[in-house]
C-alpha cells in the first residue's frame, strides 16, 4: 500500500477517535434529552379513548373469591353427557392426581402398525363406533400407533378397552397420556 494512503487513513482514524471522545464532553445536551420535553407544550384537553368492546370480544367476568370460600363449597354433579354417552352421577370416577397435583390422564393404545393405511382404517372404524380415536407416529417414524382417549376416567377406559378387545380382537393397553 502506498505510504501517502497509509498516512491519510491514520489521520482519519485519529480524527474519528478525537471526535468520539471530545464531542460528548463539549455538548452536554446530547447526554440528556430532558431539555426537549420543556419545549413541547402539554395538551390540556385530552379526549377520552374509552370504548365498549364488541360483544364478540367481550369476556364474561367471574367474581373473585378467597380459597377458604371455595373449599367450603360442595360440588354437585348432575347427569351429564361425556363422549356422546349419558353418564349418571354415580358413574363418575374422581380423577387421580400425581405428586405434583396434576390430574392423571389415560389413553388406550390399541395397536401399532407398519403400514399407515392399516392404522388409519382402524382409527376410522373406531370413530364410527363412537370412540375418540387418533393416530400418532412413533418417534423414529417406522410405525403408526392407534389410540383411544384421552380421559381422566380410567374405569371408563377399562370398559372401552374390553369392548375394543371384543369387537376388534386386539389386545391393547391403558397407558398414561403424554400429549401430542
């Protein structure tokens, strides 16, 4: 590189460094922008911006209650419809909780298939019978599993498993639901 160009580049670099060090010291207003707020007039009559939400976006609010009040209440379960089947109050099972307080949720693993079309056919057949069935690929993708559920009602799943065994001649088993 030419000696003259080197001197010019060094000179420019020195000027930039001096400018970065000296200019903030010379102009104190660049450190604080409070002086700008004094020059802007404050608006005295600010219009109200409150508007009601449309009914499609409004959410019902619930009254906040103390934990002591909630614990004293008795929950009454009436006859309900779960998974398209009518259930009487006596047939409800109290869900089990694990050590962290989370409700245990179960599912039936009906079978595993190497051919995805076999799994899909079984799933469709289970859905036609009224079961909540779904398929899920294995982690390595080599086979497809068919599941029924999930549900916190383990006894109900046990009854469904017996019915599936009778209808489809498949073993199946109840396993914890881990999520999708």
